[in-house]
């Protein structure tokens, strides 16, 4: 079931829907803020009903979402209430500009005694939440409703369950039900490519192919190839590292690898795109949506969320999704929703009922139909008309990228790590420091965290 938001907005080089400026990948700061605000969580009272056995339990749920996303969520919650009229949902969508602001708002509420039953947690925050003892183990619930859970996971890529168990727990217990996920692809303006006489790839393409296309596009049309950034690792940094066999950390997230030759090569290549004038200068106020509409932008990176922007721009038939260009291998970051029940919740049974409903095919189909921003975990829904219609050609490449994707590294110290990573990448691609010096220094700092 796909319900989290990952959209970054024009600052990351992706068109933003009206009012959307959410950075899904700042979730680690959200988690850190919440964890810091909850040193005595079990002693706080939940903001739902006063007792577990209330005749009409009131389920409190907090998520990040702007006005447009809240509209979709409210439709989802209404659908749940129709299926379970005995359970009230008091959901709060916080229209924060990023997850750090969201964290501040939620942590303030929690410090005041309002503890939600459920908080939608992004990949980056899951290990941190689990390590802080904030969550209720779900193993007994899963065992009790084994048939429902097994049906859900039988329709999902087994990697989602494997990764959630591996990266969302510190003690072998299960704390999250994984929801929808995102991978990284390129959304390409077919009109710009056609005007430049450049064919889009039908399969894999290389970094060199990509750069050559950008040079020709610049010469023939004056359009930028893509907006390059550094503040949104999911599309600014990780795809370049993964497609060169590199990463910020090893597979266990306990050793920094940001200074590897492969990582340095990746940053050097990205810098070369900027130096060649194929991207506007990073950090500026480049309006990607406006430039895409004017055919002044050839491509931008994203997961599922830009599809909503493309629809808003009425450019669905003018945009095509292709794989991220690769150097050594196909690669993509993967991030997914995690749905936990907070240990302090007094409505655990109602919360589990909601999580079970989220796992249903009806719920997944419904959310995909009304405009979910993630790829449905259920493969049958991701492969269905409801997900694929009114979407750019090439949309099946989004779930297809899961086959070669890698979870975005998210150690417990993720907030500090992201700050180091983004600063070093900024220094490297803008020429503030030599690429190798910036990344090797960052690797040393990252090693001190883990």
C-alpha cells in the first residue's frame, strides 16, 4: 500500500505540484526529532481514545502531506471508515516544507502529551525508531493474522519484507509493515529530444550516451539536460553512486565508503555535466516545472511522485520514463514506507486493524487510483491499469528498478550522515573543493559516526 510522500519540488530539479515542497528523504531528521522528544514515551498518554476497549476507538495518525496530498489521504481514510465504521480516524496531515519541520511539529505535540497511535515513517527513520524502543513489536499480530499478511507479501517483491526486517529492527522483532516504495528513473521531455535529433534509449544507456545527448540538446535547442542538485540524496546523489557500483556506506551500513574510487568517479562525472553547461548552477532558483513546460528542460530524476506533476502540467503524452544512465551497472536507490504502531498507543487493536486494511488489495488499488505518490507494494496493482493509465510511457520501469535497486543507506546516525554527505557532494560538484578531497574527508567523518 503506497501512502508516503517523496516529492522534493523544484529545488531538487523535479517539477513540484502546487504547494508541494516535501523532501521525503529528510525523514531521518524527522525520526531523530521524534526520538529526541520521546525519552519517556511510555509515560505519555495517547491522543486517541482513553481506553483500548472504547466502543468507538479513535485512531490517531500523523503523516506528512500538503493540501493536495491531504485530500488523497482523506479519501483513503474515508474508505477505511466505510470498511470499519466502528473505528474513527483522527488523521493529521502536516504541510511541512520538509521532514525536519514535520519532526519539529510532531515532537512538540508529543512533548505536550499527544502521542499518535501511528506515524508514517520513511526508510531513513525506521532503524532509528526501532533502536529507541518507541514501537510495539508486531510479531504476535502477524502470527494471529498470518493468512492476511502472507497474502500481502505473496503479492509483493520479497525484497521489501527482507529489507524491512533487516533495516527496520535491531533485535530481530518486526516493527513495521512495509508500504509502497520508490525507485529512481529519468522523466524525459520527448519533444526536446526529438528537436535535437536524439533518440531515447529503449533499454540501458551509458553515462557517455547521456552526456552526448545533453551536448547535442544544448546545441540544437538551448535546453538544459537536467537540473543537478545536492540537497536531495535520493535523486541528486545515490543514483550516480549506485550506477557506478558505489555507495555512501557498505551493505550493513556500518562502514563508510563515500571516498571510494567509484564514488569519486561518479561525482567527477556529475561535475563535468555542470562544467559543460548542461545543468543550471546547483543551488539556484531554477523553476523546473516552468522550464519543462516551455521545452527548456530535457530530463529530471524522480520516483513515482513526478507523475502527478506531469499530469498537472498536462504533459503525460509528452514525457517518457527511461532508466537512469549507468556506467558500471544498473542501479537505483529504493525507499519505502514503514507503518508501525507506537508502544504508547492505547488503541493497538484498532491500529492493527488499520494496518491490515492497508495491506489489502482493495486499499492498494484505491490509493493508486486516487493518485498515490509511490509504487504499490502489491505487484498485481503496480502492473494494473489503475496504476499505469494516465501515466508516462515507460512507467513499468519504476517497479522494474526494484530488481536491481539498493536500499538507501540509513544508519541510526542518519541525520548527521546526510548533512555530511550533502555538504561534501555540494563541494565536489561545484568545485569548492577537489572531488577526491571532499569525498575522502566526508568518508572519514562518516566513519566516526558508525
